[in-house]
C-alpha cells in the first residue's frame, strides 16, 4: 500500500492506494455513519460494508443530477442525521462526485470519505476535491471544492470491472503521463498488455504514480486558477464529445487528447511522429482516436464549456511529451482547430 496526501484549504486528504474495503473501519472517525453507494456495488460488495444505513442510487450519468442529490438529502433528514454524521461514498466516479457534493451542502457541510471502486475514479474523480453534478447534458455544472478526509483505492475491486471501464481509467493515466511525466508514459507503452490485464504490480505502479501527479498539481492549485488547468488536457473537446455521444468519460477524453495532440502539432510544439506515438498508445489500450463528429456540434458543445471566460478559454496543449502548456485562446481560434480536424480523416 502507498499513501499520499493533499493539503487542502479545509484539511488534509489521505489517499491510500492498495488498501482494502475490508479495512475501511480503521479510517472511520467515531461518528454516526451513513453510506452512499450504487445498486451494482451494493450487490457485489454490500456484505463487506461497515455497519450503518445505506442510501443506494442508480448507475450511469443520467442519475448524476440535482434530483438525485435531493433524494439523498431527504433520506439524510429521514435518518435524523446531524452535523456529527460521517458520509462514506463507496463506488465509482459518479458516487464519489455525488457523495462529496451532498456532504458539502448538507447542514452546510459534514465530514466524508470515499472507497473508490473503479480505475477511472481512483485516478480522477475521487481525488482533488472537485464534487458536483451535471445540469441537463452539461457535465459538472453545479459543484463545490471540498476534500474528502480519506480515499481508499481498493485495487482488488477493479477485477469486477468490464474491460471498457479498465480502458476508460487508463485514459486518465495516459493524460497524467502526457502532461507531467515522460517516464511514466514510456512505462505505460512498455506495459500496455499487463495494464489491461490488471497485473497487480503494474496497476499499483500506474495508480500510485497517477495519484502522485494529480496530488502534486492539486496541492499547488486547489481551486484551478493556474497549474491545475493542465489536468484538463483533452477535456474541452472530450466533454463536448461526451455531450453529443455518451461513449464513456475515458473514451471521450481519449478522442479529446487525440484532438489536442493534433492541435499541439499545428502550433509547432510536437511533431507528427509524436502525435502518431500518442495515437498508437491510446489505440493499444483499447481507446478511440477517431474524430468523425460533426464539427458544428462539437463547436456548439465546446462553446458551453464551464471553464470559458467570455469569448476565451484556457486550452491545454502539449509543449513536449510529458510537458503541458496552457494558452488563453479565443473561441474563434478553437473553432478553427475543430474545423481543421473534425469531419476529416487524420
């Protein structure tokens, strides 16, 4: 097991990579406990949950809404929870996002923690203190920054994930390598097959290194005003694709990274050979790189990005393999990039 820390504005968040759900009791404070999970995780692992009332929700992006938040808040009131309660989210990214948001607004904030059960959640959604829900089809439009007390990344629980979900999580690990760690990128390339098969040593290395990268960035910029913007590599276009084609977050981000790599090449920062290398790695991990979408629809969705500032946004390019660069660009410039690569074969 490896433990990393994020010192947030309101406290320390400890991330325990390789810890088990069965040991969660050692991290729980002596407070009344309420568990939030989804139906799939409850069915698979409910027997191993610590004792306490369980609030179960559905699965999929369609339940990541304010209606679900209202349902959970009502259940907390029915359970007569007060500010002394501790809320434990056990599940993937959707459960973690909703749990963190609910805990942050219930009675103006109660303590919470996560047991992260998916690869995507372990390297992304459960880390960094972003908690929120979607508004209509727009991702994470309503949310807060608030760190969980702890995150347990149980690598054994990954064995019940379908292969597409393994690939989805690997997309975020590739993102971390591309923006911050060329050595990690080479390690992924060398161990693609083992990563897909969840080789224990390889997955421990990938998750812990990815968590270390994100923790380091968040530590510098918790509220995303500078350095943390680099974590959005592939996400502006990725979120636009996800809005018009609910293909899965990792798969959408993979296409977004493919587009961002091409944009970076057009800016003269990386070579066509490096773009080919990125495409080959993503494809080797079972991730898509095609950009066969209607350019007008992508431009419309990207124009509603929650991070826009007037007619501009901060876009993340690759300055080199393992090094990201954030540029403030106009939407006209972004739309020019989009028109140049979508509806065409690269």
